[in-house]
């Protein structure tokens, strides 16, 4: 029985048609097929973001075909057979069918091919080795991709250990796909292979590891995948600092029950001890962005100490000091870490207080301070900070007259 893709707007989009027409004109009607995630997600009726195309044409032939059709061709990975086409500002990654000649666990030397089955045999999972032509007809060279997709099973193509030794990143990809697409009992052969070869993950670049880990943690419910990572020892290789899996699991429960957006970075923080220095060290090891590093370490901060019974006034003061994102991150982690239901509810009640309040700006500037008699220089900042401390303690009074009077009092008490 022939399987076809459900109706897809990207399949008939003018940009897609232009690229496929250019390739078929240079080769044959069946020289190019969609492959991988776009086929998998279309069959699952999930959103499709990237459109990858496999072809029997060589990279040079692909480039010539695209340019002959007036399309832009970018040699993004010619040594591995990949050319990126740009049509109507949309990118399409086009890769020549290939087989691995030599691998070292991180990169491969490939030879181009015209055999669809040979190309499928070098892919990671059978659900990623599905192809579709422009009419939407699906091809399953491994013979197991469609069955796996229906069962939501993540199964390696061929021998699992061989696939992992070709590229150790496939260990993390297995758990990532399990988190996003897996259902039911995980494939025992894959689990055993990932555990046996877990130390190979240490050879991967930090950037590749970070991308896989954060994508995995961004799944709707990654708890089963993370438990298996811990059970196989993979998590210990990737995140040896992850000693708070209990808090991580409760955080996912909270996000699910409260309909919060999945927050991969906060989930990562939940696994770690409340130690900003260790958070910063992990961020540097994974080469996270400066923004991610700051958020991770701030979320794990302990100064000022927070308690679940803070008053609204105390909440406003700490939100002003920490900023709303850091405050809410720390409160959410405290909520997830609370062992008693009563304390958990107290932490939860603090979030709307913070989210419903916008911190004001101190209605005083340096010019007004100098006008009050303070000489220009470091003393201006010192006076502003002292007035600001009084202003925060007064619960952010917006009475300008009171602020000016406080400024005068501070200036009168100054020692030059």
C-alpha cells in the first residue's frame, strides 16, 4: 500500500516547486526527494521548519542546475555533498546521496552515490530515513521507518553500535528524539548501545552537546528520556553536575499543570545545585551564550535569600534588585524544590505578585544631585545610591517633593 504525505503547504509552495523543478530538469523526474525531518513531521502532522532534499545529482550538478534556474546556490558543505538553495528567500538544504567511507566518531569521509537504499543505510534512525517525492509519495528504504513512526519508536538504522561509532552525537540525538517523538517502551538495543558507548560523548564539541541537551530539555515532557540518560550513565558524562533530578521532574510537572511554556534553560538550572559559580562554570564548559550564562548563574543565586512568606512589599524590593526574570526563575525553582505542599503553594503565590508589578525608575538624576550642591564625580553616584536605598525602603514613593527633601538631607550630612 502506497503511503502519501498529508496535505502540506510547503510541498506545493512556489519556492519548493522552483527548486525541485530545477533539479529534475538537470537530472530526471526522480532525481530528488524530500528527506528526514520534513517527511517525518509531515506524517506526524507536526510543524515543518526545515526542508531537506536528497538527490542523485552531484554538488556541481546541483549548483549548475540552481543557477540555470536563476536560484542562488551556497556551497555550505560541498565536501559532504551539501549545497543550500535559496528560492524566494527560503533555504533548502540539498545533499547528494552518499555512503560513509571513513568515520572517526565526529566526522566522516563520504563517497557520493546514486543508490537511495545506500543513502538510507548511513542515516541515524529509521524514522529519519524516510523520503518523499514532489507528489507526496513516501519511500521507506529501510523497511522500518513507517512502522517505527506509527509506534513512535526510535530505532537505529542497522546496527546501533556501528551508527554510534560513526558519530557519537547520535547518542544524544537518540535521547533527544526519544523526548520529542518517542512513546511506549524504548528500544532495548539502542539503550544498551548508548550506555556501552557513553564515554564517546566526551569527544564531542561543546557546542554540539549544548545544542542537543537544550533541544532535548525543550521537549514537552523530557522526563523519561532524562531518566534513561541517568540510568545508562550518559547524563553523568554530559552533565556530571546534575544532582537535582527530583527538582527537575517537579519543574516539568509544574510547567505541564500550569500550562507554562517549556523552558529548557530553567529545566537545566533545576538539575543543578544552587550555586551560581557552578552554573557559570557549566555554561562556560558548554559554551553557552553570555545571555544564557548570566541567566543560568543568576537563577541559581542565593543572595538575597528568599523565603516563601515574603510580603508584597518585600517582593517588590527584591524584584527591583534582581529583575523580574531572575526573581521568577528563583521562585519557580524554589517552588519545584519544595517538599511540602503548603510551602509549594506559598512559593507559587509569589509569582503573580512579581509578574503583575512593573518596577519604577528612580525619579532623580545626576543633574539634580549636582544642583543640590554635590560636586561632579564619584560622590554623585554615591548620593544617588543612598537616596535610591531610602526610596526602595519607602516602597518606591513617587512623591518628588519627598525625594528632593531626602536628597537635601543626604547632602547636608555629607562629609567632604
